[in-house]
């Protein structure tokens, strides 16, 4: 009676041991002597050169492998849900796609890599995809999408925009979702699509599309590889990235003001003053305003400074202060002539403040005070002369008209009597008495 069974396991093998149909363990390479008097042990040899293990009780064995067998990393268990697939690479080369279910892979002798993919993400890309596609194993699982350098792809999932794709190789999974791919020619750089708003609202386009918004009162300018392309009207525009050196500029068309302050200028009579001016302008030629000079506003500011120095420096202080409007008109004319060179239009230019030095201000105040005092004195003398001339004329009239003289005397007496108590003393000599009697 044979009590022991001898078994030899080669280096490329593993032996699965069963007792009465129940899995008991794995025999590793070497010689084994097993006590089996009743002949209830059964053995299944596994060739590790074949990575994929198949067995009628695979689910039971997989559970046993995971729980009890000491396999030293010789086996890998892969369980895939309905929405999952797995790419298997053996010794660095793509081998096959694993479908949903339980898979047991022997990895002791071969270098095995398993990439589990979630097909709920409708688009898959990988550096290994060219090798995967070359195997022709994806026809039932996915569609291959090859986006050329001059193309971009718009992906719609269940009639909702999902993403935009740059040039490259992709696969789109079948089955779980309705995936629609629209390949567009990107050589025009600017995107023009009926669903452009929905496309731009999706954050997944940020590396593929460059959105550009032009507000009301503005225009946009876009250049490609240093060449001007067109003017963009108010609205939202989108440009494909990676199609050249793209430059987008916003130009403000609304009227703006330029404060020219703190300008220290010497007048023709050597008086240094500080002057503040205000310039109002707007852009009339957007392209010229960004191509003729680096900064059109700064160029206009410099021209206004030069005009101020030229006009103010040619005038004396008194002439400047007495006719600021004429000075402002001359300044405006000079700057208006230069502004079109920068694509600008000057609407107005005015002198806001003229600030004199402290000593000059005191001197001007004294001059003004003396001038006002002289004018006041002259006016007083004129009034006094006029009053005396009127009195002289009145005296001549009264002298020639005794009746008017009597009436005038009565008016005076009436005013005196109305404003105070009047007491009349009549002496006996008759002089004053006679005169008052005659007056009455």
C-alpha cells in the first residue's frame, strides 16, 4: 500500500492541490512528498508561461488564492465591473483587453501590467494607445479617433458637449453612452460653431480653446504670427490653441480723460509756475493706436506736455492770466493736429489750474490790492465831482427862479418839522422875525 505520493514541480510551474474537490493549496517548484493513503488528493498543473488562468471553479479558486494561498506575488486577481475594461501588457507589449468579469493572471515568470479603465469616461488617451490600436482588438469595445495636427475634435455625450480634443490618438468607448465626435478644421484658428456658447461654458476646453470677450464700447484686434487678421466686434470669440503665435488686444473706444498735472513751466518773463490741464480724447483708428506707437495714450500725453511748454513759454504771465481761453484754444489746436497720427481724436483740452510760486502770489496779491484801492479812490472822486457839479447847477437854477427857491426853503422846513419838534423864537428886532414871516 502506497502511503505517500511524490510530485515534482518545475520552475515554470505551480501545482494546485485539491482534497475531495476542495482546494488546499499551491505547490511551488521543487520535490514534494505528500501523505495520501486514501488517494483523495488531486493535482492540477499550471504552466506559468501562460499568463491567463482558466478553471471551471475560477471564482472559488480566486477567493482561495486571495485568502489562503502563499503565492509570493505569483498571481494577480482582476475583477472588472460592467463599466470597466483592462489593458494587459506582457513584457512591455500590449496583449489583450479584458472584459467585465473575474480574471486570474499568473505573473511569476512574466512582467505583467494591467491598466483598469473606467468606460464611463467616454474618451481614453494613452502613450500606449498606438500599440493597443494596432492589435485590432477594440472593434467591439471602442472606436478609434485620430485627430491630425490641423484638426480639433468636439465630443458630445448624450447630446451634451463634454470636451474638446487636441491632435492625437484617442478611443471612444461604445455601449454606455451615446458618444458623438465632430472633427473640425482648425486652420482658420477662430472657432465658429452654432453651439459655441455651450462649448465655451465647459471648463474642459481651457487648454484647447482660448476665449476672448469684447465688451460694448470696445473692439478687439487679433494677430496671428505677427500679422493683423481682423477687428473683433463686441461679443465672445474663441480661438484654437497651438495653431501659431496668437495675440489678442482690447481697444477702448469710449471717450476718456487724461490728467496732465504738475507741469512746471517758465513763462517768457521768467516766472516759473505750475500748470494742470485736462485732455479729453477717444480712439478713432484702433489698429493705428496699437501699431504706430507702443502706447498711444502716453504718446498723446507727451505731445500735450510739449505743446504746453511751447505755448506757455512764449507768453508773459500777465498775458497768460488775462486770456487763458485763448491759450487753451491754441493748445487744443496743436494737440488735435498730432493726435490722428496715433489713431486718436482730441475732443477738448483745457487749463484747469495755474499755480504761482508763494512769493509771486504775494506780489500779485499786493498789485491787485493796490489796483483795487486806486480804482476805489478814483470812483469816489468821480462821485464827489459829479455831486458838486449837480449842486452848482441847482444853485444857478434857484438863483434865477425866486419862486423855486421859496419852495425849496419850504421843503427843507417841512423835513425839519417832520423829524423833530420845532420851536421858533422871534426876536423884537425884526430881522429874524421878518425873514421867517416872509418865508411862511
